RNA sequence: GGGAGUUUAGCUCAGCUGGUUCAGAGCAUCUGCCUUACAAGCAGAGGGUCGAUGGUUCGAAUCCGUCAACUCCCA
């Protein structure tokens, strides 16, 4: 069969993916093998795969493929989450744009119908992209966080936690997103440095001509003021004890209170207290029993409590109020100051602190076992303990979790209210009614209505490792028992609290067991200039386009080769090109091996040294890779395999065994070479599955079912250290002689004769032939004397003389030798210094001292050899 | 303000528990080669006082202290 000039990924990616699917290799069913389970961190349904996902999915596929080839029953569960805020925003936007419908015109049911339609249309895109990457997930197990069983599981957990007293309803100062009209968790708020303005406003003191000047960044909230607070140690305000101030514009009377919370140095040292619109003020209000006056609507416009500018947006109102205050002489000073604004991660709106009734999960009790699980090392975090401190800090200072969202897209909170606000929590209306009767008496005409709000998406995804196996909806079922706890979770370090910590909590609560043994944190993917990849910057490459152009394997190679665990990686298209070149290199090695004709091996034919060497070298790397996987050092493993294939196999091994032009190759050597090639493909397969599978099938005829994806790894063979050392010597001498040829300006075709002066002739016995071939020498012989009319050099401990027809340039020769000499003499001085240090000889380990002595001897031998050569010139 | 991380060749990064597999790899650069597998290639080479500064030690990129710059998390 004629093989194409270069590796053609285009048809092969799909061909092999289809083959694996047809053979059901991704399918996992419980059996007697040990399971190796990964649940995908569900990307949300709104999305397309970006580079962060690509890295993530590639890592998972590498782990799962390696496990599948190592005797495990590998199960990778794909899925996606409903992402309530993001998705609802997109659906609302789509309805407005495409159909001219406002959400407010729709009932909940109508809206959800649109949302599901939208999800069906776009939800699948991400799966096809994951498949394009070559990911071997079990597509029969696709799970969505709004699936029927999943929905029920979430509700079940809510009811259960409520009954355990771990969920409560409470008034709290929350982060309010006035655009999305929903509460945000602290984690969904981003703080940005901005230059704000501090306005100095004068409030009249009641019953006097005196004024007190306060400084505020938010003059539009003065109508919500319920006190002015000063530091009790502040001399300036001592006399105002018991007095009242008057809020400008609306002339409301408020007390002057004293609290050490106030910083005397900041602003004027007097703080207006607005409990409804600032978290710190709210706490101050609680302490001093102040009135809470909420002056804003949920969309951020002023409400009737504000008395003035009612209905105006908070920022428009600010401008007008400032103007009015200025006009009336109340605003006495404006100054700039550095502050931070809180903005919604989803809508970018400036977050409004707001008093609101929300549902909360009590975290303290749940956090304890989850903290212990990590501290004890039951859950191991990679890399190292780097995130342990962060995790511990968060868990020890964990705050209650606000889980209600003022949205429809999500699991509706199973709380049922009567007209008076009395409520019960139950999974269904029927159960709710039953419960209501039991707790509050007969229903009579009362109709129970369900809470309008839905639950935070994370309140569903924290059950992910359990409920993808129906572990919550059908506790103790066979699959859940078999697959849970899962093996490893691969995810971004940015969601350690959102998700990882909470999954551990849920696991400990419902299974009394950790959800995964290992957590592998990936870093953030940035562009080659270190910028975060984002749509705005347009620096995120299109994945499908990239796969189309370079091939899935090249893309996988590109993201993996520079991806140390937990560190950000600077993504550069050059690495994808490197990956493509790599597949091409393998392809060409295949072509070479396939074009050889063989000659029957004679029984007396000694095993080729190259074969002996590569056997050991391969075993050595196989062991290294095992160790690297143990530590989740995947990028290191890939680098190691890359170098083994390209450098050791292609550049050394194949050159060593390569027969002359149109010459046959020894059958034995050839079949060993095919075997090596297979093992190399096997090692590489988890990283670059398509190309390796293709090459594996081209190396020889395969029986049905003999596919690389399921070929089990054998235990690495024995490593012969002596052979490895000999090969290193060969490489060193070859490189040294080639360098000498280069420096002497020999052309590749110019032949040379080589004479070796050595104490260890035996070491060259096996490699002599290889040496001759690799440096284009007609002969390699040994000598005890100086060889006339030759160029000399020292490589390792031995001296080499190179003779050829070409005239030699003694000046250049001399220069080169002198350079070597100078270096060696300097080296000798440093070694001597060490050895003449009595403390070193006394304290250092004997083997270390021995090594230094050896260094000295070698250096002396070399110096002597160079000096001799110099004399000849 | 509190905490974590990073700083090694022009760039991106390895270097575990201190000592010839400690100064490494890959890109990039330079030189020579279109050598019948591969120019998407081959063969060579150059390049770093391991962020700064003290200390521990016979010996420090590696351990400890201080400082600087950058990044992230939390308030």
C-alpha cells in the first residue's frame, strides 16, 4: 500500500471516533474489574467549548484512556448544567430579539417551554465539540442537571436539609443584581478598582445653627439614612451626644450615634448610616436598633420611601441629587478617592446591597467533615498542597450559602405558602397539603402556592458525582455503589469553593464518603501575551476550526505540552503546529519501517546492539511514565514520550538499524522494530488517540477487536544499565565526532578514518559498527600512539584521531584545542579546591568525595591528551 | 488590610527530600546539509552570577530571614 507523503488527519479523526463508538469502547457497565470513574465538570448548556474546556476535557480523556488500558473499567460520564442565571439571560434576550416577547408577558410554564426549546437547540453543540476532540466518554450516560430524576433529587435534598434544620429562610443583606433581578452569591460578584467621588454634605443639627459634614460616595441614598455615626473618641463631635441631625432635601430627623467602627481619618470622620443599602451600615443598624428604610425598587429605581425622584434610576437620581445639593449649598466639597465597585459576573451591573428574604443553607455542620476529608488526605489535591491552605481557610470561615435565585430556569423551591405567609416544605403539592394540615390545621379554602424562586445552579451540581448514577434519587443502587466514589475530578482552580468544596460536603452528607479520591486543578488558559482568553479580546481561537486545520491530536498535544498542573498556561498556536509536526514525524517513521524488505534472520546473527538498547530505553521510559501519571504530571509524561519517539526512536534507533539504500533488513530486527513501534504508539495513545490508532493498524494486519484503545499495558521489561551506558557513550562519541567534522568543515559526504586511544576498548565492541555508520567513517580502529596528520580531540575519557583526504587547518585546530584546555584547567582548579578542603573531605558522603576524585583524574587525563595534541601541531 | 502563588536561556517552563544524569527541555537564534521516511526534515553550535540581599552549611537554584516585582483569592 502506498502511504501518503504526510499524515492526513482530516479523514482519520472521524474514522477512528466512529470505529470506537461502533465497538462501544466508551461504554462502561459494572463488572468484576475495578472501576475508574470520572464525572465531567458539567459545562453549561449555553456554551461552546473554549480553550479552558479543551484543556480540561483533554486531561480527563488522557486519564480515562490510560485507565482503560491499565485494566480498569473506565467510565467517563458526560453532561451539562442548566446554568440558571446565564441561560435565563440568554433566553430572555433571544425572546426579545427574535420574537419581540418580554419575559413579563409570559407565564412560568410558557417561559420554561421556550427555555427547553432553546436548550434542545444549543445544548448539544458542546457535546459534538467534545467528541471532535476525541473524548472517550460514555455517551449513554449523558446527564443534565434538569433531567427529571435529577430535578427530583435536588428537591429531595432540599426537603431533607430543611427537615434537618440545615436550610432556613431569612432576611439578609444580599448582593442584588438589578438587571437580572436576582440575588448573587459572594462568589458571583467581582470587585473592580475605580476612582469614585466622595461628596461632603452638610446636615443641620436639630435645634441649633450648627452643621455636621459627612462624606459619602452615594448621595442618592441619603433618603434612606437612619443615623449619623461618629467615633466616640473623636474630640470634634463629643458635644453632639444625644442630638439629632436632619436629612437634607427630605428633612427627616435622625439620631447621632457613636461607634468605634467609624474611622476618624476617613472623610470627615462622620458617617451617614443607611442600613438598607450598605452591608456595614446594616450591621451597624442591627447593633444600634436603627430603622431600615429601603429606598430602591428591585430594578434599581427609587421607590416611594425615597420621597423624591421616585421612579428614577439610581444613577440618574444621583446626578440630579448632586445638582440639587450643590444648588442649595449643602454639597460643600467633592474629592476623588480610590474605591471598588461590586459588579455582577453575569450582567456586569453594579451590585446593590439589598435587604431581602432568601433561602440559606447552614454551612458550619456540613463543612466540618468536608474539611477533615481534605486535611486527612482522603481527598488528595493536585498539585501538592498548594490549594490546601485556601481550602482550609474558606472552610473554617464558611458563610451560609444563599441558594434562592429570583429566576424561573432551575428547580423551583419546594416551599408552599398560604395567604398569610405560613409555609411548609414538601416535594409535591399533595405532600405539602398533608403537611400543612398536620402543622397548621385544616386547609379550608386555603390554596397553597409554591415559592416563585428557583435554586442556585450550584445547589444542583454539588450532587453531580452521586446523581449521575442516580445515587440520590435511588440511594444504594448498584451503579452508584459500583462507581461512587469516583476516581478523580479535573477542574479549574477557580471553582474550588463554588463546586469542589460543596461536592465534598454533599458526598459526606449523603454517602458518608468522599466524592472523588483526587482533585486535579488546571490553571487558566491565557494567550501568548499572558492575557486571559475572552470573547471581548477575540484572542480565543475557534476550536473546531483549529481541529479542522491541525487535527484533534495536534490540538491536544498543543494544550498539554505546556500545561503544568495548577499553573496558568500561555497558549500559543506554535505548540499546536509542533503537535502536527509530531504526528507527521511518526507517519514518516511508519513509512520508513514499512518500505523495508527483510532478509531471513540467521540463527547465528547476534542481536543488534540498537535493539538491545532500545528494549532497555523503552522499559525505562515506560516506568517513568507510570510514575509521572501517579503524580498527575501529564505534561511531563507527554514531553518524555515525545522525546523518546522523536529523539531516541527516530533520530537514533532507526538510523542505527537503517539498512543501506535498497538493502533488506534482518527479519529479526525488523519484527522487533515493529513491536517497539507498537509500544510507542500505545504509550502515546492517551494523548494522541487518532494518529496512534491509525499507525497501530498500519503496522500490521489486525484481527477484529485488536484496537489500540483497549490494548492493555504490559509491565515494563528489565532495564539493562550497562547497555544504556554504552549507548550513551555511542551518542556522545558520535556527537563529538560530528562536531569535529563540522568545525573542520568536512562535507557530509567526505569520509574519515577514526582511531581511538582508550583504556576501555571493550566498551566500544558493541557500538563500533554504529559509530562508523553515524560519522561516515570507513574504519574505526584502536591505537596506542599519536596518529600523524590527523585531527585530535578528547571525548569522554578517550582520545580520538580523525584522518581524511581533506587538508587540515592547524591554526583552527590549535584554537579549538586551546579553548578546551582552558576550560579543563579551570575545571581542575575548582575540583582541586574542593578536594583540598579538609572539611569537605571529612563531612561529605564518601561517594561524593569519590566522585570528585574521579573528576580530577578524568580532567588530568584529558589535559594530558590535549597537551600532546598541541605539541603535534 | 489578610492569605496564597510566581520570579531559572530571547520566550514558555522542568528541576522531589541541599553534592556530575545540576545549571536542563522545548520553542526561537546561528552554522552546515534538498544524505531516497520526513525541509512539517537532518546534523551541529551559541546563550543563564537560577529576582535582590543576608543567613545556615564543607557545599545552596534547592533550606531559613528580609526586600522587590507580577498574579490570584478574601475583606
